[in-house]
């Protein structure tokens, strides 16, 4: 048995040697054709190998494969190619080689022609839905992307018509488009979207949808509304306007109106304004912005809180928060433009006088409020020595109390802050407070002295009706060196309560303006008359 096994092995070895190269024959390797060209949609081809040795084949790309990839002797090599969809031809190589033929490496080049153009699929319309009645005169159109078999970039054309005969065109490469010109109210429009790949003049077209624009009334930019008109001889004007409200918000009874109504209610929903409401006229002036929100704000819905430092909407009054600190409540705007809009109210324009330098000017004897359509907590009131003011109040979680503090306290009554930070006032800062008090009638709720007979509210001290009134150190942000009249007040922490001396300052200015004494430097409202009507009620 052992002898027979060795004999079999030797026989196989001799057979293998004979197959690898016939006796007396040199090793050779041939393959061809060397160049193969196929159509874009062709998926098969082949080439032949003539050889008396073992060989292998490698590929330079993956869009075509071969079988077999190795063998011995003659063979037909089958090529399987992917369908070509691009507009350019492509090539790859197959390298045939054998270790028994060192100098016999052969290259076969396969070229596939460019694909013919295939038109993209038709866009699918999404919004406005077919037959819908929409809420805006500046609708946003949305559709699903076309698919292009060749991978070409697609350009869309939005087409709009009122009669399906004449169409307006708007080109874009996006899948949405928002109109910049208002459409007609209560009108049915038709829309469709065309798609082209730019490789031919042909286009594909979506189906046609219709929609109807709203019939509601929109307030035009710069118009005004008489919200609350009283019959007093000398009514005090309150002019409310909004910043960061877009056209959709200006619908009758819409977001703009609701914001202005909330601001008016907040102003009057505290004593003594509640009791003297009939002394005021209230006007809304409509202002349309390009975007909602305010510069460096949190956005009208609070969604920009994390990126407030880069949030820069375009608004009509350019309201702006502090970009450097998330905790800052500082606010500013385009004051000249705010006054320009306030003067669109005839009752304001008729008494403009010589502007802010004229004490008889309606701007100096009115209240101007800018409601900012943004959720960031902030608030500032800018005041002029003649009496004019612009209260800027964002619609944050503390909108109403902030408005009472900034506008009811600072803006109209010219009260000083009663909260404190750190540090004592310098002599110059004390002099500045006294200057505003003595020359312009500001800050009647604070004092730079703690001598009872010399504080602006000396008449309250010792009055049994006002036991809460005294002299408490800390006001105008300074914990020392400036005093206030009560421990608590709206001017301390925005609570719905003005202290006694603050209420007296408010009523005194209401009576001065409503009795036609705006320019009367000697006018003084009686403390006894005030006390007889005074209400301490807190909300």
C-alpha cells in the first residue's frame, strides 16, 4: 500500500508540470481586444484570454466587474457593467498578468459612453393645500423635490395666476418660496411648479393647485387706530406701537392689536392710573417689520435664547438688546423713527410745537410705548428733559409689570429707581440727581438727604394715613447716600404697587397736563386734594 500511494503522488506531479507548459513550448499570455466601448445602457461585454500559464485579473474601478478573475489556459472573461446615468463617459482598466510571464502584463480598457438626458420627475405640491383658504397675503409655497436620474441640478419655477391664462414666474433652486409682494385679499389664485435640469429646453410641470387669500382687513404700515378716546378738554395721549411684528400680525384683531391692548391694560391696571383713566386718550400706530423679534433677542417665540448674540432680525424701529450679556436689560431703538410714527396720529401732530425743546409740544406731554415682539426679559425707558419718553417693553414673561415700572413709573411720572446694586454715589452723581429734581421736576420719590423736612415727600411723614412712609436708605441703584420713601414699591421690584409719594407724583402730573398747565412752572397740585382721592389698592 505504501508503494502505491507514492506512485499516485508522482503521477499527479508529472501531470501538473505537463499542464503548466507543454514540453518544448515557451510560456505565453495574450488577451484582447485591448479597447472595449459599450453604450450607456449596456451591461455586458467580454474579452478573450489565450495562455498556457496561470493568470489573474485586477480592476481599476468598481462600476464594472469581471468573471472569472483568475484561471489557467484559455478563457472568455465576462464583464458586467452598471448602467451609466451621467452626462460624461467613463473608463476603467483590467490588468491581466501572470507570474510565469514577467514581462507580459496586459491592459484592457473599458469605456462606457455618456447617458442621454432624462427629464426630472414632476414636483409634488405641498402647501398651500389644494383649495385651502390661507391666512397670509404673503404666502410661502412648499413642494417636494423632483428626482433626476442623471443627477443634474434642478431649477424650479413657481408660477402663479388668477385665471390660469397669465402666469407670473419666480425662479429658485430651493423647495420653498415666499412672496415679497402682497397678494389681493379674498382672491383665488392658482399655482404650479415647473422643474428643469438645464440640459434641454424641456420642463416638467406639477399639477395645478388653487388657494384663496384671506378676506380679513390688514392695517397698513403707518396707519393708526383710535383705541380709547375720552372727552376731557386736555386729554393726555398715550401712543402705542409695536416693533418686530410682520404683516400677518397686523390683521384686524390679530397679534398686533392684542399686544397693544395688553400694553394699554397693563398701564392702567394699577393705581392711580386706574382711577384716572378717563384723563387719557389711547392710540395704536401700526408698524410693519420684515421679521419678528428684535436684535439680539430671544425671538417672538423664545427659540433664539441660545443664539441671541447672533440673532439679527430686520425690524421697523431697530429695537436692540445688549449682545454682550444675557443678563442685561438695556434696550434701545431708533428714537427719531418712533417719534415720526407717533406724529402720524393727528392729535399728536397738531400740537407738535417746536419739538422736544417746546414744553407745549404733545411729544413732551404724552406717553410713547414701543411693544417689542420678543421674549427676552428686558425693558428701558428713554426720557427727555422736556417730558417726552419712549418706553421699550419686550413681551417677556414679565411684560406687564415691566411696562408699569418703565412707562408708568419712569416715562410718565419721571420717578427714579428704588432698587440698589453696590457702591456709594459720587459727588457728581449726587449733583446729577439734584439737577434733574430741581430743574426738570424728576425723581420726586427719592432724596439725596435724609433730613425729614427736606425730602420731597416731607408732607407724608407723620401723616396717620401713611404710616408706611418714612426715609429708607437705598435708591437710584445706590445702597447708601440716596433715600426712598417706603420699603416696597413698583420702582423697587416691579410689583403692582406705587408707594404714596410716587402716587402723588403721578397724580400731580396727570392733573397738571389735563388742566392745561403743561407750561406753567408754578403749578402745584394740592396734597390734600390728592389724599382725599388716593387709593393704596394693590393688585
